[in-house]
C-alpha cells in the first residue's frame, strides 16, 4: 500500500541574479531531495527517494519567481526546465491553509525516483520494486496543470482538471529489459487530509489506436492480422497481437503537503504513485511502476 505520514520538508533557497549565479549559488537539487528524505513517508518510499540522488542531478532548486526571471539561454542545457519550483520561506504549519474552495494552478510534479515491480530472482522470494536507469531525456516532469481543491478543516478533496498531465518515459531494469510507461496523473481524484490525501487516476494507452506495429497491424487502421503468415494469421496464440487494445488502465497516488506560503498561496510537498506500464496495445501484461517525487502548486480562490 501507499503510506505517507508526518512529512516535514525543508527547502532552502538563495537569491539569483544571472545564469552563472544560478549554477554557482544554488544548492544542487540533489541536496534539496536529501533534505526531503527526512520526511518519514513509509520505508519503501523513503528508500526510493534516498536512492535517487535525483535524475536531473545538476539542476538547481529555484523559486517560481526566480524561474520566471530566467532567459531561454540561462535555462538551456541546465536541466532547470525539468524541475518544479520550490517555496522560499513559507510555513510547515498546515493549519495556515484556510478552509475554502480553491483552484490549484501551475500544479507541477517532479519525479525523483522510478522503480519497477519485479519477481524475485530467488525461488519463493517476494516481488519487490527495483531501481531503474532513465533511458529517455529529462522531459518527465508534469507541469502547468490545474485542479479543483476543496479544503474543509483538515480534510481535502482534490480533482485534477487539465494541463501537461502525461509524459512518456522509458527506464531500464538491472537485467537490461526496458520498460516504457506513460507517467500521468490524468483525472486524479483524491481525498484525505493535508498530511495525506490519496485516490485513483486514469492511465491512457501508451500507443494510440492508429499506431502500426512492424506487421502493419493497428487498432483503428492497418491489417487485421499477420498477412505474411496466411496459414496461421488468425491463430489463437496471435490473438493478442492481432486485436489491438487501447483501453485505459488505473493508477493510484498519494500526496502529502509539506510546506505552504499563505501570502503567495504556494503549496508544496511529496508524492508517491503506482501505475501500470505500457502493454504494447494489449500484447503483454503491464508492470507496476512506482514514481516518487516532489510537487508544487499555487492556490487561488
């Protein structure tokens, strides 16, 4: 299960004046994550974050205003574009967030760790989430998302609406197998407290229905079967490859608020989600992918 309890996170910032100053004066983002590791949100999740030294290792931790003040050339090649803002100052007292109905804007999710559930290599051993190596570029952060948030006392009702809420990612397992998945939080609906609210979300098919496989077969177009195998073209064992499925699957996530700034409406914390990987249009069973990381947003009424 997903358990996040009693999270505390300290994100320390410095001022920034130029692109070189960004790289020189900022604490490495890995250090920021190291501070976030103090958060006790379940042994497995803590270990995942601790093992991550962050995928965008050289990138720096910047506030929203600092990010907005950078030029294209100051951002280019630094990894900063793949990071979420952090809160400078603010409060760890979650009671500072007043009850009410809010719009969460500029909602951003930055993974710090991808692990994949694998069968144990020992007979009778339990399945476990194993570390992976990122194969795709630093383009996995979800950003510019909107959500409806209702806060009543300590309870939270959270509903994701829209935005850049999916990102294709490929990771490699220790044995060399590559796992593709669509990192997403589409249509997430969560309930709980500011300390921990959780719910399910939709994971769309990694491939669209018009994608053609190497034999020209697709969901809404292309051949119906393997034309080069006339005698076996409709064989039962080829059914999964012949009949493409773009059905959406389900994932689940849990969020925890670690820091708020009542003055600016900024809110930030950590998250953990578990979702299925690519099924090759229904041809293979999906693997469970666990994503842990940081999130940020701005509450407006």
